[in-house]
């Protein structure tokens, strides 16, 4: 315990949520699972309320799950560390395998490194493929998923908090965290809990979207909720990035970091959808 930071929150949780024999289930994985299950339950309820056939809902989870995971992994590797993962065949294989090549051989590590912007793109592509299979109006699909998405994003960021990753800059605010497990010399000072800022924002955004849906359910299928989700999440992400340290070395000296640059197109698309961007909505024509 770092007693000289007694006035701040000393954060040193175990990465393992529970143990089954020799297998340890990590908090990060558990938070992902909770977020996906909650989204599954919420969207199933929305489909039932909108009288969408059960057989149209059944394949949705697999398209969402694969889209998010594949997109998030590719996004991290090629947006943030292309120099690492394109440096050799072993590193390139690590993009797709939940393993790392060490001096002792291949070691199972799970996927270490997932990017939310890539996950969003992957989810959008997955939903488009789902639409091509089911022929359900694309904007109905996008809007329903968007209502549930902030809650999933909230739990993913809580997983980052449990992992002591994506941490903030040094600060003296009374709610600062001392990330004792952060390593790389990052546990030496109280810092902004950027993951917690995002988790709180996304939790609030979920209830905003849910309230608006209960008030105006007829707007499902217009692209409004999809646009609202993109605009709120990535606007919050843009500003919260100012409290975070750089994730990779090449961001040093940049006016806006990679997370902010990648957020801007999503904000523009979100505003266009909310304000009736017909040029986008032609994609969802039956």
C-alpha cells in the first residue's frame, strides 16, 4: 500500500474475479460478458415490443459478438500498433490468435489489446451482414442495438478499470486513483480514472436513450437512436481523452491523440443520422 497517497484512492484489485480449479476468470472478461448479456436481454425485449419475429432475433448475438471482437482487435493492432504487429510473421499471427510468441514458445494470453473505435466499426459491419441475411430494415437494427450499446460500453470500461489500463494524467483531484498495478512507472502518482469517467458517462447515456425510446418509440428505424448513441459516446470520449496519458509513443506531441481523431468521424455520422441524413439512410432501404 502506498501510504504517502493516503488521501487518494489506492487501486490494486486482483485481475482474477474467481477461480475454477486452475482456471482464473478475469474481471475484464466478466465485465465484457455482463455487458453483452445485458445488451442481449435489452434488445430481445425491444424486438418483442416491436413485434419482430423471434427467428430474426436468434442470429443477432453471434453477428454482434464476432463483429465487436474482430473489429476491436484489428482496430487496436492497426490503429495503435501497426509497427509492432507488421514487424514479423509471429507478431502478425498474434493479431488473430489469443496467444503471444515468447522465448519459451507460444503462450495463451487472451486478446490483449482491443480498441473501441475498431469494435464500433466491426459491430456496424456485423449488423450490416445480419441485415443482408434477415432483410430486416437496417435502421431498425442499428437503432435497437444503439439503445443497448452504452450499457455494454459502460461495463467494458469497468473492465479496463479492473485491469488498471487506459489510465489518466497525474492530478490532485480528491477522487484521483493511484493505479498500483499499472506498471511502466505509472503507479508513482495519483491520476485521473479515465475509465471510470467514461463508464459513468455511458451509464447515463443508456438511460437517456432508454427514456427517449419510451417517449418516442416510433423513432426506431429513423436512425435517430443510432445517431444519438454515436454522438454522445464519441463526444464524451473526445473530451475525456484530454485527461488520459498517450496510449502509444507516436501520439506524443500530437495536438489530438488517436482516440480523438478516430472519434471525430463517428460524431459527424451521428449528428447526420440524428438530423435526418437521407444520404446515409438510403443504405437501410428495404
